[in-house]
């Protein structure tokens, strides 16, 4: 009985060693900047990572927001942005969780990337978000900095 167990373990180890391990691309630091114009189109640029250089961004219609006590204080929001690459290579989503204070000119938070199509199937990773409001109040410049990779 013991010899059979040892034989089974050796057999399983042999199979595991014979199966090639899928290579995973190394994560790259990526900076995505989205120029948000309230009530207008949004455009993005990206540097240093595995996603395309530029395209359009759209905030999906489903999003949640929460205010502080009696809607005063820190305001938090959760939304999904779909980014479409200008070069036709695909789309991907940013899942955003951020907050803004009445005394702050912008937002801070985090994001997760995923749900890609085309060249971005298997995209995952995340990082931080810092948004700075325009002085004229017409929009915000969101900068997403994180580590992204595409799994094969």
C-alpha cells in the first residue's frame, strides 16, 4: 500500500515537471492620463506600459457615490471607465475607487485594470489615481499610475 502511494506521488511529480509552465509577462509601470471635460469627450494618453498610447475614455453609466455624514465631508465614488485605443488594438476597463474632500482641488484613490478585448485580453493590475481639477471648473486631469501586465 505504501509503495503504491509513493509511486502515485512520483507519477504526479513527473507529470507536473513535464507540463510547460506558461510564461507571464513582467508587469510594467504604466501612467495613464485622462483629460476629463465635464459634459464633453474624454481623451487619454498612456506611457511606459503594455497598453496603447492614446484613445478615448467613457465613464460607464452605472456608478455609485457616497457623501460623508449628511452628505458633508469626504465624498467617495466608484465607477468604471472604458478606454478604447485609437490604433484599433482593443479596449480595456479601469475600475475606480476614489474620494474628494470639499477642501481639496482634486481626487485621490485607486484603480484596477482588466476586462480587455483584442490585444488587451488578460490585462490585469492596478495602482493609484490622483486627479487635479481645472481652475476654471470645467474638468479634471486624472493620472493613473500602476503596474499592469497581460497574461498569455
